[in-house]
C-alpha cells in the first residue's frame, strides 16, 4: 500500500494547548492527561527534526500570587524554562521543577550582564570604574540564585560591548564568573544569549547547546537573517542558532522584533550554513496575559516551527490524543473564572508636562478564560480608601488623592462579550493636571474592580494611576555603533541652504575609541550630524584632540578637488558624561558655534567659497560613487559613530540669534510649529528604530534598534 504523508500541524497545536489555564491566584494541581500523553510528548521532543523552545521568565523570590509565576503553568511542549533574577526562587515554585522535568522540560537560570548595566545607568550618566563593583555584586547574586537549587544549566546573557577599557574589563570579569560556574558544573546545559560578535574570546561557544540571537527591532525573514549573520563572526558556531521573541507588557508594551509566527517563518526559511535550532521567548510571563488568550505567541511559535511529516496511522492516533487531552469547554476547567485589570503592574505612571492640560489613558479588564455561555459585566469605581494602602505598599507617604475635578471615566462598567477574554477599554481623562499644585508630590487615582458577574481576582482588582511632574526631556537615545538618516530626497527645503541652524543636545560616553577589531583608533572621530565633505558637526580628528568639537565644511571645485576647512578651538572641549547643547548657525557663509548658549567660535566660510550648503542629497550607502548624504551619528565610515546619548536634534532654515538660542527652555524643547523649524527629531520615541520628525515629514530611520534611556533634563 502506498505510504501517505500528512503534515501534522494539529499535533503540535494540541500539545502546546494542553496546559490547563489556572486563575491567577491558583496553585496549579496535577493535570489530567490521557495515558499515552507523556509518551507522545516525549517522542515529539525527541524527534531529530524538532525545533527547541526556551521560555525565559521573571523569577519569583516570594510566595506567588499569579499563575504565570508557576513553572507548571507553562505549555508542556516547552523544552526549557529559564528563570531571570538575582534572588533565589521561592521554594514552593522550585519544588515544581520535578513536575516539568517529568515532561521533558529542563529548568535553567539566566545570568545577565544587562542587569548590572541597567542598575548602573539608573543612577549614573557615564560609565566609570565603579561599574565593575556593581557588576561583580550583581553577577555574584545571580550565580547565588543559580546555586540555590539544582538547575539543569545556565544561560549566559551578554549584551555588552568593548569600546572602552572599562567595558573590556567588565566583559572579562563577567565571563570569568560565568565560565567559572560552568567549569565547576560539568555536564550541565550551557546556552549563550546576546552579542556574540562583541566577545573578546568566543572559544567557549563551541560547548554551548544554543546561541540565542537578540534581533532587536528586526522582524521579517530577511531582517532576521541579517541580524543573525551579523553575530556569526569568525569563531562563532553557526550550527546552533536560535532567535529571540521578546514578549511586550500586556497593556502599554509594543512589539519590538519578531512575533512567534515571524520567528517560526525564519526557522523554516533555508539559510545556507546556518543551523536553525528553535525559538527563545523573553519575558514569556507576559504571554499569559495576552489579549488573544493564554500563551498564544509561545504556542504559535512552537506550532509553526515544528511541522513534522508523519504516516497516516500516526496522524489519526495523534488526533485522538489531542481530543482526549484538550478541550475548549469551560466546564473542563476545575476552577472558577476570575476577572482582573489587564495591566502588568499595579501602578501606572502618568508624567505631566507643563502644557499637558488634558491627558488620556485606556484601561481594560481580562478574564482567565472566556465565558462561552454569556457576556460578562464588570463594575469600575474609584476607591479613595485605597490611598493609604498605596502610601504604605509603595513607600510614598506624601502622595495625595487626585481631586475629582481632575479626572473623568468614559464609563463605569466594562463589557466582555460572550466568548471573549478581554473587555473594550474605558478611557480615563485627566483634566487640568498641569495646574495641580506641587506635582513633585504624587497624585493618585485608585481604580477598583468593585463587582463582576464572575469572581474578582484580589491581587488584580486595583490599579493606581500616579501623576507626577514630567521633565522637559524624559527619554534619550544612545547611538553607540548605530546611525540614523532621513530621506530628504532632493527636498528643496534642504537644498542649497544659504541660512540655517543645526542643534543637538549630546552626552558622550567616552572619547577613547577602539575599532571593530579591538584596535585603538589613533585619531578618533565622533559624528553628531551633517554631510561629510559639505557641512558636519563632529568631535576629534587628526590634529584635533579626541574630545574637541569641530565644525567641518568643504567645497568641491569644478575640477573635482575637495577643499576642506574647519572651525575648532581649544575652548570647545567636551567632557564625557556631561550634557551639552550645541548650536551651529550659518548665514551666507558666516558660521557661529555655540556651546550651552555661549559663542565659542566664528568663521567666514564664504572666503573659501562656501556660501550655501546642500543637505538634500537622496539617502544611500554612499557606495559605488554615490554622493555623500545627511546622517545623524555617522559620517564616512562605521568607526565614526556617536558614542553616547543624543536628543533634541533640529534643523532651522534661518540663522538663530544668540538670544534665540538662550531663550527659556530652548536647550530642551521648542514649539514644533516655530517659524523656520524644518526638521525636529526629539529622540523621545522610547522604542523602535524610527525617530519622529515633530516639525515635518522626515523621520529618521536607524540601522540598528535604538537603545533608549530614561532621563530627567534639565536636572533640578
């Protein structure tokens, strides 16, 4: 009889869906499964063509209150669950390791370099020697958490760089600690996550089970291939690659990078020489609260990346297994349904700027499972009595209740349609918030799920909106090893400009540089913005100190010879870790350079034939003889990036006066509708790889995902 091959998608979907859904305060009990369920599950994971999956979740050091904190809440089809945190796991959850191991799921612990990095820059602007001690303590704490229980292995997570001597020392210190643990625990699983291309010594990777590539904002198959190839430098194994799917927070978070389906599409797309081993899910705990159900991204990723071919007889048997093991009938769940706020945290911060007369936020509720027999109504109220609870639980004793005159709710009841787990949103409008006295003292609006047609989850029944004063600048970008560009494309606004002003607020991390091969650059250049060999704001150069600001301009004559000049003085030196407002005006060749509002240097470029500048050249890689074009954080080659933070980049079609530049708050913000403002990149987006143009229609695109950092400027 002729063999019939059938693509068995249903088996994978069934296996990934067989994790029972618990209400959030429920401690998972043993799952009821058919007798042959385990045999089929282990066979699924043991197949040679199987693509592995790792769920990285936040560790829970204290008694859990949410179901997604339990190991047994996660899909059985996961191959690994990895804990992320610097404190030992709560013993009750640790006891669940045996349960998931029986299903063929190993439990790992992540040791993350980025945890120390984030801790340092939460309180500092510049990387200093003190970071090494913070890193030492943070790494030791994570390894102590790893040693607290008999984990099956370690994920070494390194997303650092080695541009400076401190960073190079930090990498060695971190890797020595991690590999020291590995050497003492032979036979344990070792996984590497992060930037393999930045490793000084990558020889240990040959002993790693997987290499997890963090793709940033890249999501399409082609983009993921480029992101992966960028990490596969000499010495990095190419036969064990995973890509990471980062799950966003359920309410305010937005997708950055691939979804589970996009990651699976990359796995199925053939790439010569690359062994694609599966998907890793970061912040996997958020997938529990997904508006489309419980763990849809994990299930979809596993399902679509594991499409196996089986004989017809096995197909029929698998369908029988799934029918016995899983059901969508709510009566099959052995618990009462619950409703709770769809929010990742109990506190939602609202930053109020001076011109924020009205602000809106959306709030919704969600159920653990859909009610298939009825619609559900949920009452929403403001519970003023919860102010004291907020003060105590969040150590904010001076917090005040937001006056009733300063808010409205668009409705007092949520409606969850029959068969849906998520409600439509209710709009909370904050009125006159900018007129509240003393916003340095927080104002709190406590919202309460006061009643519902189903049970209300106690730990998810309260949401605090906390209003506080916003700074003029709250978010900035770090352009380390990155670059941005607009598409001016011969726009006449930027063509042959006879008068203009370029502005930027910058903070350099360091001026000492090494190239991408680790060799020191003798005369480093760091670019702020402009066009190479036309008009450019940059720091350093041959014959100019590494930390000295320079305005470079040039003219190409009729014979093709480029005549270069610059404006720079010893007074124009910058200090790493300090913010500087830079403004460069140009008026028919007359150049004035201002630092923090003070005139530092002047020159007349017209005597050298430069009385206008063309910024409008269409964007390109400047290869194959294409002309130079406008960039932010880049010029000429990849070594001339801006190593530091940046915001408030502007182009005006007029030369601002000294009084204009020193106007109140001008360093930190201007009206996007200001006369003559033709491009305004605030760099306040906070996510993604696109920077909005607040004055026009020329957003910036970045080559790599932008690193965003919270700040409070100006400092009070």
